[in-house]
C-alpha cells in the first residue's frame, strides 16, 4: 500500500491493480446457468376464468392457474413468464419477442385457435417449440372448435384436462427442449 496526501486528505492506494472478475452471461449457452425459460400465453377471455362458463372451464381463476404454473416452475428450477391478452396482435408481438430469448412456448390461444392465421404464422416464424393447451376437450365440443389453425405448427396439443393442461404442457415442452438442445437459444 502507498499512502499519500491529496488536498489535506490521507489517501491509500493499493500497489497492485484490482483484478477484474469475469462476469458470466446468464443465457442458456453458458454452462453455469442452464435455466430453461418458458413463455406461457393465455388468449382472449381466459382472464375471466372462475366466473366464465364455470361448468366448462371450472371455478379456478386465472390467478389460481398461474399460481399452480409458478409453483411447478419453481419445483423444476425453470423460469416462466406468463401473459394474457384479449388482443390478437399483442399475442403475436409477444411470440415475436420470444425469438432467441425463450426455449419453449405454451399457449392457450382460446378462441384465436379457430381463427388466427397471424398467431400460427408468428409461431412458425420464431421456430420455438410450442405446445398448444386447451382447458376443455375442443374435439368433443361444437364442430368449429375442432379446427385449430395452430395445431400444424406446434409440437403437440393437450386438451381436456382443465388447468392441469398447462403443467402437462410445460412438462412436455421441457422434455422436448432437453431432448433437442440444439433448438434452444444460444
Ligand atoms: C379454449 C377452447 C376454445 O374453443 C375457447 O374459445 C376458449 C377456451 C379452452 O381452453 O378450452 O376460449 O381454448
């Protein structure tokens, strides 16, 4: 150590420069931080879960469903980001923003399942493994619900298991990501 005076103050300088400590990136490419990130998207009217057509969709609110997703994510040591929108373009934007940042998407596109070429194209464009989830068994309901614009661009669909479908979907996405690490962000 070297002591010196500067404007009446007694200062001490370390003789050797302080070593810079390398800062590691927190992306999945870094071997010390392999945390998998999953984006969970809820489409229109799912904000009304718990009050909406309870005989079909059950009594749990979206907050309850998201709580179960977060608990599962914490148990698995993965990161989840959960968003809901009633606006098609907003869902499209969030899918686009996930490119190169998210390992997998789990989406319940709700009514947009049966109408949205834009959501389908967004999923195809980002090339992120995606699981389609429905609370109800859409294949056992009205005929228009049997057609999914999304099904052709996802790795699989889970329908009919109520809120458990989201956890099943995340489980499936996780297994897929682990089996196909080359498809994950670098
Ligand atoms: C739904 C099924 C859709 O047909 C419907 O429009 C929804 C919810 C489901 O989770 O079962 O809003 O996606």
